[in-house]
C-alpha cells in the first residue's frame, strides 16, 4: 500500500519539525511531514486558493453575468467540477504521501496503470513554476501600492492621475525588478523553513488576518452610501444576462479558483493526516474561497459606485479605479493601504503553494536539501520573471511578440489555458477510469450514497466540464 507509513528507519528533520521516513521502493523516498491539525491543512489550502483573482475577477464576472443568477450557476459548477477534482487531487497526494511527480509514479504502478500518468505530476510542477515567474511580478505591484497608498499618493487623485501612477510603475523595469525580487525572497524564505515551521506557521497567521481585514473593508464600504447598489450588482437575479458563455465562465472560474491542476493541492494533501476527512475539508475550503470572493465584491463595488466610477476588469479595477475611489473618500489613505496589504497577503499565501511541489520532489529524492531546493527553484523562477518585468516596458513592442503575445502573455496562456485544464482533466480521468474504485473508497471513507455521487461526478461530469474549459480556453469552442 503506497499510502501506508513505511516501517523503515526515521530521522528527525528540525527544519521541517516533522518525521521523515525513507521508502526506497522504486528509488523514491516518501516525505511524511504532516500538518499539525486539520485546520492547518485547510488554512494552507485556502491560502493557495485565495489569490488575486478572488479580489477582482470573481466580483466582476458575477456582476457582468447576472449577479445572483451567476452565483447559483457558479456554485453548481463548484459542486460538480471543482469539489470532485479537488477531492481527487487531495486524495492522490495523501495516499502516496509524496510530491506530485512521485505520487503519480507510485500510484500508477500500484493501480496497474500506464507510466504515462506521471505527466500529471510533471505538468503540475512545471505549471506552478511558470505561474510563479509572473505571479511574483504582479504581486510586486501590490507591494508597491502599499507604499504609494500609505504615503498619500492617491489622496484626491483623478482617474487620469491614477492611470499615470500605474503606467509609471509598470513602465519602470528597475522598480518592478526590486518588488519582484523582494516578493520572491519572501516566498522562498517561508518554503525553505519547511511545512510546520514555515508554511503552516505563516498561513495560520495570514488567513485569519486576511479575513479580518476584508471584514474591515466591507464595513468601510457599508458607510459609503452605495452599499445597496454594490449588493444589487453582485446578488440581483438577472437571468437575462446568463448565456452559454456565462456558464463556461462559471465553469472556468470554479476550476481555477481552487488552484487545481498545478500540484499545489496534491502536495498539500500529501501532508494531510490519515484520520482527516478529505470530503468535508474540501467542502469547507470551497465555501471559504467563495465567501472571500463575495466579500471582496462587497468591499470593492460600493466604493466604485460611490465615486461615480465604472467597475472594470483586471488590473485596471485594482490599480487604477480603486485608488481613485479610496483617494476621494474620508479615511481612504488608511483603508486603501489595508486593501493593498490584503492583496499582498492573498498573493503571498498562493505563491508559497506554487513553490512547494518542485521543492518536495527535489528534497524527497535527496537531490538536495529543502533549503537549497527552495532557493534554487526561487532563483530560476525569478530569472524567468525578468521576462515578465520587461514585457510591460522594454519588450512590449510588436517586434518582441510571438503570435501577438508578449513573453508574459505566452507564459500565462501556456499555464492557464493549457497546462492547468489538462492537468485537472487527467486527474479526473486517472481517479475515475485508470485507478480502481477501491482506492477512492479506502481513502475517502464516504457513505455509499455520497460516494456514488462523487464517483458519478469524477467519472463523467468533471471530465466533461474540464474538457469544455480547455476547449474554450484554446479557442476550439
């Protein structure tokens, strides 16, 4: 049983604050670092799931696609696609108790499946590495804006002035490099300390802090005078705005928001205690992720409407529109700073989960220590991130584009549109079709009725849904 604890010799790893057991079957060593509690696992997974997209993307797409009607469709997609795939990914990690690459190698052998399934692990690890190389740069924008907001740059600023500040930031490669470097150091320093002493200790502090800060911002927005309008924008049921595209958008966000297909959830699952319920834990993670996204909308849109601004999508909303709104309101300097600190926290907790899969693989095979592996992965990702920095300024011209895409756009497209959906699709197919049903029954310990629902979703509904997400992302649907 690949999921059982080997009876081989142990040695204590002070940096990781956990027992490390060696299992040399197949030349792979098993890492048995464990979260101290179920709550620690859930907070780490929530930290991975809650990122920059929760703050701007979900509120925007909800308002544009029918408000409450879209939320209902989204929740259905979470139930039928997001939760089943997340359960499958956590389950695979916990059963093998290894990095994603080694997990798929060991479990394919255990289940009598083809060695081809290792591609799931490799794809996830590489996707996480690729995403970190541009995620770090974007997170650096938020760090820069903490300073800008705290120093009063946005006080009474106009829309054009706010746009100039943002343009000045992304047009300055030296400033972007400084913040990119600082954020990468912050991220790697946490992962290098290990599971309990590093990742767990951080998320146990950051996730409650993020929630408190979000609630403070919602209370601030409540006094803006346009809270009712923001509430209506998010929750009014306008089924006329629902379309086929809306459903595909809901499916896509339900998949991406839970950090699926990049190995992060699988490796976090590998540190999960055996007596922890996977199903109920994943359900709580999905609920928390959705609640944070909705609270972000309630914090953002009343401020936008109160200042006669139009809700936009993407970086424009966060880095141009919102600074204008904060700058025009009483206490905006303080609350704007709180908002950008919140953004940094969301990005930081997600970034550490992007590093961990590759670090786990390197350290479990004794290729190098966790500390060295962490800094090496961080260094390579930092170097690749230089291309992202230059994509917004020196390399933004057409002569530097490939198929009309900058270096940043290409990385984003490869990771988000191809690697992650394919990874999620293969996870669903492996658990639902290549592996034996007994593996899922043993690990999940669900009632027969609940298991049958999961089995139906992971074999048929989730693969179809993720396939639609993939085909739409690459322009074939």
